[in-house]
C-alpha cells in the first residue's frame, strides 16, 4: 500500500480516536459507576461498556475526519 493511502489514513485516525476514547471512556465510566452507586462486580462491566462505547464513537469520527481532511 502507498504511504498515504486512503485505508491507512482511516486506520490511523480510527486508532488515534480509539485511544482517546478509551482514556475518556474509562475515566467517565468510573465516575458514572460511583455516581450511580452500581454494586460490586457489575461496576467493572459498566466501566467496560462505557469505555468501549466511547472508544468506538471517537474512533469512528476520527476515522471519518481523517478521511475528509486534506493534506
């Protein structure tokens, strides 16, 4: 593949957005679990679901944004 191919730009954008979304999702998921007083091990599941949701959303939008952006 070329150095700046379409697929590599999308993949790089998705990875960057996923990393940022994971960080924010873990922080917000932890805060939200304690705020809602979710009991025991269900708290871990809640944090995981929120983290994956944030990572997927941010990754998607960063992937699309990096595709649209021109050099």
